[in-house]
C-alpha cells in the first residue's frame, strides 16, 4: 500500500507528510500482540517518498528489536534507478511476484490502494485479484478526480481505463461509484462495501 501521504496547503507553501497505510500496518506490530501483519510491502511513485518509507521502516525495526519484538518482513519496492519515478504497474507487478515467490498463491493479504489521480487502471486490480485471489482490498475511490476528469477533452478515455469498461457518455457522475462497485464484483470480489470517509 501507499507508504506516506502528503497534504499541501492551497497556497503551496507548506507540506505535511504523515504515515500511509503500509507504515501504519508496520507500526501496528509494535503493540506486541498476535494481531499483526507478517509482512508489509510498500511503494510510492515518488522517489523522495520511497526514501522516507525506507527510513521510517528502519527506525521501526530498530525500536522493535530493542523491545525484543521481531519486526514483520518489511519490503519497499524499488525502481530500477534510485531517483526514478515509479511506474505503478511495475510496482504492483513486483509486489505480486515477491508474494507469489515467497508465500505462494494462497497467501492471505490486506491491500490498500490509493487511486489518487486515477493512475490505478482497473486492469491492475483485476490482475492482482487473478494472481492473488485470497486477499482483501481497501480502495480509496477518488470521486473528485473522476468528476474533474469528466470535464476534460480526453476524460472518457481515461475513465474507460480506470473503470475497466466503457463509461456511459453524458451526465453520469452520480452513478459512477456504483459502476466501479459492479466492476469489482465482476472481477471476483464477492463482498464489496462502499464506506464514505467524508466529514
């Protein structure tokens, strides 16, 4: 899952970074009980964030070691070059390959997918489900990005890839979240729930 999140003020002057799903899952180990993740796989498209993730996971492993707690397997997927911006498809493919090589197809996992910017095409989620069918996903559906994309000249082409099907043309913004849920069910996710995290 995403290792960190960045919030920027509207004037662009200040930025705040805080732990994302992968770091939070790793830190959960520090509670010291049996309800923990055995392995944490993280990547980010931004090379600066990847370095931050690696550093924070290293601090976690050191702290756990001092307290006599074995850390989970901590894996930050790296790009080919140190400062290279990551290709999302490559990152998820690398995670799938590592899990299959290490744990096999029957590994149960909890994945966090941030669709910010609609960069995660539906074909990627379907490939993840096809290759590793015994896991659960929490997907951050970016409704604002979907609506903004509808207004762009090539918007429907982008949305067709994001939804994995031809998006109906016209004023359909209110029904697109339901279309995404239907696509997840068609891809083999038997139980799909929509939860709003808006205030």
